[in-house]
């Protein structure tokens, strides 16, 4: 606050009888702009001359403190309030103080209060107040600002109290600037206690979004390290982000705990249904934010191991290739082209993203149909290049009769109705215990294997999954487990 360098040789002992009251003096000087507005509100001239009689009945001290408190509330729930929002708030307050004022008069008084806080009469420079510095016996100047009017990330100018503005609101207490975080947490509790649920919800939502952003940035850095091991540095890219994420997790855990306590306390006090619904929505968001922070904690804990694994990939042998890097060269160049040129080559670019050979995964039913297909030779044509003879197609009698298949399917469905979870080995053991024949047990294995794909299943109420293997007298191979749908 003071624009001077401390004199190490001048101490209170050099001037006996004088007490060092510098902190108290500087705190007291913060009220000087408020006092000046109160003293000069009777001397307005020009366009504001008509407000002399009106301002004499307005408590400007209250308006200044209310404006600072509203700005502080804006920093707690968002990133600050705009000039229009602060002006409209003061207009509402002034309308309550004097019901006979017009909207133009209320707006003009609000502008006067804001200009007093911004020091508009001195071209919006810092407030400058002189005071006696007892340790040196000299007169010094204290320079400070009560408000800041700066753009946010979207270049929207917003009002926020400065460190001196917070100090003024905290009862003239000589606290450090870092303690203003405690003030914000207290403001969140006051928002909930005053019924400002929407603003508290918006603040909690922003904190949850910030957790998601931290997690996504960490994952992006790790994925980039996997793709190009030498392009990411721990100390430059990941280390600072981990520190920010840990600080965010620690602060949000404490703040959300206090907010949850306030929400639960309000749920016990509030009886109105709309307010209880808003509190329940806020409580659900806080619980969801806790889950997101837990996922972020997992990312922070495992970032070191994932980064080391990614760096180890740099030592793996790679095939030499003269093709340009897709991510480092081709995509940036493509995005830099005009839209007309990009549209002309869009088809070529999209086709280049497909693999050279698309892998095929034929369905089991198509394979069986192809194996059982009966092809007859065309006797009207003769293949001169063919050697050998055509073997007649031999038709095999189905090993299982229709009656046997129906009995086996009924037996399997009966077993599935008894218990929701079976393996092939367990069903074969149950069939052998019940005295089913060798052919019936073979039919059981065939029916179960045929039901492995969901598109060809004979038992729609179950889901099949591969699990280990099995060996029996009728068959052996990969094991299958059938679980009833809807059961864990």
C-alpha cells in the first residue's frame, strides 16, 4: 500500500515518545474516499446540482459499503460483476432508501457512488492520502485502490474488490491478503443461508468444471507423451499442472465440506418445497463434484507411472518411414487452408484417414452357411485348366433328431430357470448326474456353443461370455459362462 522503501536505520527508538501506529493509520485511511463523498455530496454542481437536496438525505457510507460487499459476492460466485450489474444493484438499494426518487435520479446517484470508489475525479488514479510516519518522523503517502475493473477470460470487464477493499470490509482488521480465501468461503455459506441457491449452485458448478479441466489437461499431456515421447517434459508441462491440481483438490474438499454442512443445515430449517428442491439439486451437484475430484486424484496419483511408461516407448525400435507426421504437419496445414480449398480436397483427406485394408469379421452364421452350401458343376462349360475330378457332394445325416434337440433345449432352459449363472462344465456335470446319454450331452455342448453370439443365441434371456476352458468325455475346449440378463 505504501509507495516507499523502509528505512532500516530509522527505528522507534530514535524518536522517543512516539508509538508506531502505521498499520492502524493505513487501515483508517481506507475510509477516506467514503468520508470525502459524504462531505462533498452537498457541493455538486452542473448536471448533479439538482441532486444536492436528494443526496443530503442519502447515507453514502452505506451505499459504498453495499457496493463493495456486492462486488465481493460476485468474486465468490462468479468472476465478478459488470458495471451494469453493480449499477442496477445500487439503483435497487437507493429505491428502497428513497421511494420518491425517479429511476434517472437513482441511476445518477449510483454513478456518483461508483465514481467515488474508482476515484474518477482524479482520472481513475490510485487514492493518495498522507499520514505521519512515527518511526522516521516524516510525512508519507499511502496509495491504494478499493476496486479493480479488469477484463476476464472472455474480455468482459468486471468489478472486483482489491486487497484493500477486502480489508475495509473485514472490519478494519490488519489481516494478510491471503486470508481473503476465508472470506470467500464465508460468503458461500452466507449465500446458502440467505437463500441465494442459484448463485451457490453456479459457483459449485464452476468448481466442478475446473476439476474436469484439470483432469482432461493431465490426460492430454500423458496421451501426447505416448504419441511423441520427446515432446513432453515433466518439469515444464506435467509438474506444474500436478501442483495446481493438488492445490485445487485440497481447497475444494474443504470448501465443499462446508457447503454440504450448510446445505444439510438449511434442509432441516427450510419447509418450502421449491427451496428444498433447489437445495437437493445443489447437494447432488456437490456429491457429483466429489466424484469428479476422486477421478482427478486417480489421474494425479498415476501420472508419474504413466509418464515413465510413455518415455520408455522412445527406446522401442520403430520402422523407418518417410511419410510426414499426421498430427505435427498434415493436420495443422489442412486446418490452415481456406474453407473453399479444404472443401475441394475433403473427400481425399477423409479417404486417407481410413486404413489401407479394412479388416473383416464374418458372422458365424455366414461361415456355417458357406460350409454347408451345395455347389453343382455346370455341365455346359468345360474348364480346360482344371485338373482332377469333381467329388460329389455328400450329404450327412444330422446327428441329433428334432425330438432330441427339443428335449435338450427344454432341459437347458429348465436349468437356467433354477439359477441365473451356469458354465458348460457345470451343465455337463448336472446332465451326467441326471443320467443323460452321451448323445444328449453332446447336443448340450453344441447348443451352448451355437448360442455364444447374441445374434444366434437359442436362449434370449441369457448372455454368454468366454471364461477359461473345460474338458469332458463328450467334448473339450474354451469355456463359456451363461448369465441371466439383468443379474450381476
